């Protein structure tokens, strides 16, 4: 078990890098989103959301779960790397043909001539997936997240620059797709430079069989999950129109923004680390408790702050034409608290090879999403948002029961024990934010800058104070103390880099060749 402490250090270091990337990504996408919202119409965002809803599902078929199998495997042979590359390349060719057929058949559902061309343009990304999957997976297997974070930051900046430039010259929704393609090209080139692996003309079905045994079920579950979180866009775009879809998609994206920038980026790190210790159930559960405590502590205050200042946030940053998204946004934030927990449970379940047990849950997830949209549409976008929030809460119950009935056996006690510091601090902050909102409500409108800054400031001060007091009181709580250590190390890392001379900050991100075997980085187009 000598490797366990080293794994903990690597995961903590990786988490720090991904935290840093998450904050940089948040700031950049925050600014980019504001600019694009001012330059593009809701209908532009709507047609983009409709097109990428289909492309994201097809994109999952390109990888076919191979990247997760490569990460989960205890060892990977050279012929498996080559065979996996050519299999993904073959799938990219098939999926491109499938996308063209889907675009032509579904174009009648959406009254927008740009839809088909956007669908076809996205296919260019598919042929970069084989390189990103293999070279990126090699890095992730070694937990070299400092290099991955550098690459993602550069690709993000390139994507943002090209997207804004395209919107400025009148490219509409095409600007976002073109920006994603250029960023994907850049990330592919950098991944090759950092992990310089190239495929050989060799292919073996026998070497792929072990990867398929685990990967196909995980791939099926991921495809169901992707469908569950895209089918709402498909239905709303076809029934309500592109402008309504643009409003809904903006609300949904904002309600998930704290999770996307923190939890989703850390998912593969959790999955990789938990897969390495899958045989040690006791340690796996302890690591999971630390992960959930850290995630909830970081994300809960962001969700709460956004819930209270959503009016001012949307009004000042996106403009009056997006104000219809405020109420749906507030409603879906409630479901995002539960979604955070179910997402981390998914990482633990995948690492413990519970993919077969998870399949019925993901099938119910799709069915519940369709039901939420169809029933909730009677009350407009707010009704749909309420249905999505209720679905998120139900999904948490289903995921928890699935894990509890497995050999892992996690119950509510483990989840509550990990989440309660953040939940209790959030309750105190919510009470303080409510009092501040009531006091200011008679003199300032909810969308005013004074209201937004004051209430947001009160919430974060009370949350931080409450959380630090809980840390001091519960010194025996291992996950909580580990989270406090993580935050202190993150603060010290930021402070040291700010103080360091510029010349010392530039470091070679290429990993040493003798560090071991090499993993997959999602492209900017995937993240869009």
C-alpha cells in the first residue's frame, strides 16, 4: 500500500491544477459569454444549442468508452494503444456519415436554414478525437494534470478569441463552432508535443476485447447520460422555437456553470484516482468522502450566490433581452445542489465497475427528462425548469440507492457526513442573504448593482466565516480537514506564483519520459 500516499499527493496536486484551470476557465468564459450574448441573439444561441445537442451524443459514439477503459485498466500494452487509436478513427468516419444523415432528416423540425450547416461543420472535430483520446489518456494515467491544464488554458484562450472575432464580423452561431474547431486543433497539436506518441499501422481485435468488456457498458451509460442532458434542447427547439431554446439554454448553462467549471473538470481525476485504488474499498470510500466534501465546499456558495443575485447578474452582464431566463435559472439552481452529489457518486460507481447497475438509472434519467419537459411545458419555461430541478433530485435518490445496494454500500450517513459543513454554512449564508435582500428591497430593485454586490458580499462573508468555524470545531473530521488543507495549499500556490518573478513562472510542461505510461482531454468543441 506504499503507493496510496503518493496517489493522494498526486490527486491533491492534480486537483489544485484543475481548480486553477476551473477559475481561469470561469473568468474567460464569463467574459466571452457576456460579449457573445451582446453580439448574438437568443435565436443564434438556440440554433447552436439544437445542433450541438445531436453532435454531442454522436461524439460520444466516436470514443465508444475506450478512453475510460484505458484509464481504468491497471496496465495498457502498446498494441492496445494502436488498436484503440484506429478503432476511434474508424468510428469518427462512421459518425460523420451519421451526422450528415441526422442533419438532413431532422432539419424539418427546426425552422432555421443554419442548422444543417452547423451540424456538418461540427464533424470536423471528430477526426481530432483519436489523437486527443490517446495522447491525453497517456497524460491522465500518470496524473500529469499540470500539463493538461496548461494545454486547456491555451486552447480556451484561442477558442474565445476566434469565437468573439467571428461574432464581430457577423458569423452568428458559426463563430462559436469555428472557435471550437480552431481551439481543438491547437489542443491536439499541444497534446502531441507534450505526449509525443504516434500510431503505428497495427490493429488487433484481440487487444481491444479487454477494453470493450468494461468500456461498452460505460459507453452506453455515458450515451444515455448525454441524451438525458440534451433531449430537453431537442424538444424545446422543435416545439417552442429557437429564441425560446436560446433563453432556456442560457438559464440551464448558468445554473450548471459552477458545476461545469469545478466538478466536471475534476470528474476524470476522481475516476482515475478511485480506479487506482478500486480493490481497497475502505480507502476508496474515504477518498470519496474527501472529494465530496471538497466539491460541496467549493460549489455550494457559488450556487447560493447566483440564486440570490440572478436578476442583477443577467441584467448587467447579458442585457434586458435575456431577463426571461432569470426565473428558470433560479429554479434550476435548486436542482444543481443535488446534481453535484449524484455526479460524484457516478465517478465512484464507474471506478468500482458498477456500470451494469447504473444503466437502468441512466435510462430512467432520460425518461424523467422527457417527462419533465413535456409536462412542464404547460407552464412555459419556468414549468420546464421546475421539472428539470425535480428530476435532478430524483436522480440523486436513484444513484444513492444504486450504490447502497452494491458492494460499496454507501448510505445517507456517508453523504450527509461529507456535505454537512458546506450545507450548514450555506444555510447560515442563505439566512443572512435573505435578511440583506429584505432590508435592501424597499430601496433598490433586485437587478440593481448595489443590491447585487451587497447581497452577494453578505452571502460569501457569512459562508466563509461559518465554514472556517466548522473546520475549527470539527478537527476530527478527516474529509473536512483534508479540504481545509487543499484550500490552504491552493491559496499558498496562488500567492507564491504572484510573488515569483516572471522568468521563474515559465516552466517546461513536458513530462519526463521515464514517468511511466501515458490519457484524453475533451476538446473545446466538446465542452461547448
